C-alpha cells in the first residue's frame, strides 16, 4: 500500500507555482542586448567607383584645373544632407537617383559621413572627455553610452556601442533627429575630440569585474542576483533530497 | 582528547547536559527550511567582506583630484569617498572581488529573506506561537532593506548620488513632519556633506549591530520553540520529526554555508556589479537615465514611476505626489504584513498553537492573495526598469509605461484567480487521493497510523 | 592569455564533473535505499534522549557499496577544493585577474561544501528522530508561583508613592535627554529649504562663468545657467531655453518674463529632485531622466507626462542695455521637490 508522504495535489500545485515564478523571472533577462548594424552594400566601393573621380578618394576634392572638379566633401557630417546631394545632384553634380538603389545611396552617404568627413580626430583628453560626456551626453545616452529612454517622442537615444569615431564626431556637430547639435561655440574641436575619445573608450571599457550585463545597471544585476538565489534554492533541494536513493 | 577538553570546559561552565541537548536537538528535513539559512550565511559573507571593505573606504565628501590606474578618470575632481572606492577596485589586491562579493551578497541576502518570508507566509508558519518571530523577521527585512540603501548611497558615484537625492525627496514629502525628518536624517538639504559619514556609520555599525541582535533573538526563539514541520503521517502538534543537529544536520548546514559563499564568490568573479567607474563621480548638475535602485527597492521606485502626477492639497498644504507611492505604499504594505497573523486568526477563527504547517492550497484565499501581491510587486519591479526595457526593445517608454499601468492591476488579478483555481483543484485531488488510500487500506484491513512505513 | 584560457577550460571541466556528480545525487542513481523507519529511529514512545549512539543498525552489505562510492566522491571534491584553494593562493600572490581569483575562491568553497554534503548523504546514517514538543504555556501553578514571587518582591520594596513618582519622572527626563540628542543631527529647515538663490538683476552665467546675451542661443537651443556668483549651486541651477516667440503660451501674468523667446526654469525636478537636464526642440519639452516626467516650456513648464504634478518654477528674465540676460526676480515658486507648506 502506498500513501504519498505529501498529498496528491501537492505536486501539481508545486509545478504550477514553479512555472508562475520562473517564467517572469527568466524572460526579461533576454532584453539586455545591444542592437546595431551597418548598411549592407559596400559604401566604400560605390564611392570609389562613382564619386572618387570628382571628389577624390579621400573626398578632398579635385582641383579646378580639370573640367570635372568636385568640391571637398570632408566637412559633410550629416548623412541626410549627403543623401540629398546624391539624390538631387546640386550644381554641376549629376543626380544618382536612377543609378544607385536606395540602400546603395544610404551606404555611400554613410561612407562619406563616417569615413571621409574629417573632424581632426587626434589628441583629446580621455578623462576630460568623460567629464564632458557626463555633462552633455549622459543625460540621454547614459554614462556607459548604451542608450537611454526619452519620453519626448518615443525615440530613444541610441546605444553608441557600434558607432565609429567619425560618426560620433559628426553626430555631435550636426545633431541627428531630436538630438541637439553642439556647434564649435559650445564644444571646441579639442573638447569634441575628448568626447569622441571617451566614447571610443567606453565602447570597450576594461570591465575588470567580469561580464558587464550590457551595462543595464541595477535591473540586470537584480535578475542575476535572483538567479543566484535560485541556484542556492536548488542546492538546498539537493541537500535535503539528494543521496537518499 | 575530546573528553579532556570537554572536562576542562564542563568543570568551569557545567556544560555537559546543555551540550547533549544541543547535539540531539531535532531539526526537520525539508529543503524549504533551509531558505532562512541562505539568508543567514549571506549575512555572514556580508560581515566578512564588509569588514574588509571598511578598512579601505573613506566616508568623506572632501574634494580631491584622482590620480590612479583608471585613466578615464585621471585628473577628475571627486569626493574622497569615491576616490577610495576607485582605489579599492583598482589598487587593492582582491579589493574588487571583495567589493563585488559584498554587493552580490547583499542582493542574495535580501532575495533569500524574501523567499524565506514567502515560505513562512504560504505555509502559515507565522501562526501561534510564532508571531514574535514573524515580527522579528519582518524587522530584519526592513533593516536589511535600509542598510542596502545606505550602502548603495555612500559610494559617491553618480548613481548613488541620484539615489540619495530621490530618497531625500521621498522623506521630504511626508506630510507635516517631512521637512524636519528629512533634515534630521540627511543633515540638511541634499546634497550636503554630512550625509555620507552619517550613512556610513549607520551602514557599518548601527544597522548591522541591530541585525545581529535580532538575528540572535530570531534563532534563539526557533531553538526554544523548535521548528515547524509539514503535515504528513506521524506529524503532530506534539512531536517534531527530523534529523538531529549532530552530525548530519551540522554537516549539511556547514556545507550550505560553503555553497552560499561559493555562489557569491562565483558571481563576484564573473559578473560585474555596480561599476562605479563607469557612472563617474557624483555631480549635482549631471544626471543619468536608468538610475534605478537595487532590486529590493525597485518596487518602490516602480510605484513612483507608475503613480500619476496628481496634486493633492489639504487646505493650503500640499501633499506631494511622491508621498503616496514612495512612503505611504511601502509603509502600509509592511503594516499589513506585521498585522497579518491577526488577520489570519480573524478569518480562520483559529487561535490554537500550531507546529504542523498547512499546505498553501488548504488556504486558497491566502495563497491567491499572496501570489497576487507577489505579481503586483513583480510588475512594479519591472516598472522600475521601464526605461532600460524601452532601450533594449527599441520601444517608447511611454508605451511601456501605459502597458505596465494596465498590467499592474490585471496581472495580479489574473494570477490570483489562477492560483485560487489551482488551490481548489489541488484540494479536490488531495481529498480524492486520501479517499482512495482509505478505501484500499480498509480493504486490506489495515489502519493508517503514524507507525506505517511511508514511501514516496 | 592562452594559459589563462587553458586554466579556465580545466576549471570548466571540473565544474561540469561536479554538476554531473551532483545530478547523480539528485536523481539518486547511485546507491540503494536505506531509509530507517521512524519507528526504528524514534525508539520507545516516551521520547527519551537517545542513551548514546550505538553502532549502525543497517546491514553491512548495503552500506559498504555506498560507503566506497561516497568516500570516493567526498575525496574527489576535497581534492578539487584543495587544488582550487592552492590556485587561489597562487593567483592572489601573482596579482591575477578578478575572474581567476574569484573563480578559484568559488571552486574551493564549492568543493568543501559539496564534500560536506556528500559526506552527510553517503557516510552518515540517516536516522529520522522524533522529539516531543512540550506545550509552551507553563502549567497554571508555575505561572501563579512566578506572579506571586514578583508580587512578594514588590511588597518587600517599601512603598513610597512619591519616590515611585520621582522614578517615573526620572525615566521621563532620561528619555527626553536621549531623544534631545537627535537635535545635533538635524539642521534648521529655514532658510535652507525655502532658499531661492536668484534675485532681481543677477546676470545669468553659464557653468564656465560666461554671461549669456540675447544673441547666445538660437531658437531650439538650451544651456544650463547659474546666478552670478553662485556657479555650480545645485539648488539654483536653471535651464535656459530659447523658443520662437510666436509659439509662447505663457499665463497672462508672465507675459513679459520671456524676452525674445528666452525662458528660464528651475532645473530641479518638482517630483524627486533630479536635474531636468534635457530639452527637446521639436516638441518644446523638458525631460527629467529619472522618472521620465516631461514639462512644456511654452506653457510655463506645466507637466505633460510622467509622475510629476507641479510645473517647474519659472525665472522671469529681462535683457539689460548691453543685451545681457538678467533675472527679473525670483523663481515663481520654491524650486525642488514638493513638501508640506512649500507652496506659497
């Protein structure tokens, strides 16, 4: 004759309760991921094929001796403006709207603004950049530059983890979307360089303590702590139930 | 040898009989009775690591310029407290590990207390004669929560500064006495230099001492009253069944201590917690979004985020909107918890002493209520991270907040109903199982009694 | 680096082995059942303390197999613990990284813990013991005697009601003395709590101590300003924004507070005191990043979303003859989070 030590209903109840607890516990951890990506067509190749003839391989422009002279485009920081130029063809420049597909136009514009647009990226003081970043940027992008939520328009400040230094510099100057622009009157070239240096640093900070949990802060730490508690609870089950055969 | 040592002590302290009783003390075998021990041992880890940290931390807001191995802050002005934390992280051998272990131990300590309280609550272990220990335990939880807040606030980084400022605003919002209370506790209008030394004193001495005393009392009362046990054959209110303290239980318990230490050390080794060097020094002009408290206070933070912005005046006097979610809600919550044994007595009409627990499904209403409250707290906890979730999922924080404002009412209600149904179902199944067992037993002509061999 | 990885791989293998062993324990695939019935262990029904621990009552055959297994497992985990402990010492003295340091520490403790628990599972007889629970309530006569003793002792104290009264008064004074000490911790709430640093005529200065003129900002720009002479004062921090004048919808009594579309608001949130650091020019909203409250600068910083309930205090502005912006008075209300009696 078998009588369960625990009443029959206990097991169902316990299983259901476990599920109730576990599902909300584990699911939010999946959130803390960084997103980002670059346009797939090769912007550099398109630029060298289509644009370099006039603008030069570095976008420095070709001197006006030749009839097809193109201006220096190294100060174009705004991908929107670059795209507009490629599409409409201002002045002597032809329109590429029938030549290049939309992703290609985007790719070449990003190439121009990220790789050719020259804000003299040298020098800069890392620590000063950190201070400036906390003053001017961290209120939206958070101190680890992993993005922050803004209740204005539903557009969040993006994570800067995957942005190249020239793009960061350009974005500071041009102010994409709802982001304010920081003209040289607010941030000098030197200060801008410091900020870019800090952003580049904080994209891959040393993390001496181990896994950074995506720099999500106390929320992610809380979930990790609960996993620790869960592991310990499993240990207690093992302690009391294990080894009894 | 043992005998000789024993004799030495016994001749001075007359210990033989108490020692024998202690060694033979019976403690019931069930994993859920070890949850409190996880909390106890996390506290031991907190004391050990905290003592180490206290030798290095400098609870001062004096301003100085940092020069050290973390070059991203080289030459930056900061408080002496923050500087000492940076030195601890980057300049002291094993300093970072100990600091991370301390923080993880704090998270696990309170997590284990919560799980322990849940076990007590759902099994009705707070009933007579254990009301005193329920109250002491809740006081321990309150002390642990406040000490967590103090520890979080004294580091002098941007996150802790934001936390301190929000705490000050909450205290300030209490009607009538708020301003005096806030100035008494924080020593002035935050940020003010005296707060960190004061919180440091509370964090490393006053509160831990209070926790230690209450913990001793808590354990002493358990020893005196002996432990509860789950219902089952042979389990009565007049006996206690389990293993003796020596040697099995001792081995298990010390083993658990090592495992708690190991899990905390593993977290401290592998997962970075509270990277203050990323947050930067506190600057009252700077701020960061995603400034959350640690998880154990996140439910209050979440309530503050979800509570609507309403102005309430009593005559000419303002009751700030922060007061309701930030002060009134947690205070009421704990008052309800403190009074729960009376409430239970009232609804069950049962004032007898109990040593056998009741299964959660035997009290469907209480279990459903408890689960609903936990779900409510969980939604608030999620709400405290609504901006982090918004960034991670690429949605608007306004949308997420709207969803959470609905969920905070719907999710507990649904949970309560489901759990209630499950309890009723389990109760029926249990009753049927018992009936069948009785039938088969009577068919075999045997009686069920505690003497029967029990097989699982 | 490869050496470290190698070490970690080895550690991972150890960990896996431990888990495998642990799983075997949990599923109970090793060893055989040897539960001692409660009747056996409990002994006679009158529950005396056991009269000493006599030899194992189990059959030797079952025990030896389990014992051999158990000894092996305990020895393995102890060896792992000791090895990890030595590893910890080595890494600590050679200033190894946090991961290795904490990892070896964790492994060492886990090894000891697992060993102890395996020991209890395999090498200790599991006896279920039963003890009586005496009723906690003492017998009537005991309680009566205790109460009588107390009363008798109290009678021995020669009664002097005046003295008793004085004792009570003394206790009250002691309590008052101790409670009064709290005064040392407080600070007078006046004037600090009601303080508004700004006063009429003060120039608006940026954080790097430059005055702000009416040409400094374009519509849509914002800057943090302080009163002249109080740079960095957190309570006086103010956000200056410029909007297009035609959009302004300020209350009638504030019509002249915003010369050329310049608006100044306290930068301390009225909700929980965080700095309201961000201005968004397309929606003309100020945002507090702590709890995501938004304030519309065009209507006098009335809250438009989030938990804040009261507008940010506004600072009236005027431009002097040199075109520099100056405060035209104090904030429209006390800056910072709300409190009882704080709304004059």
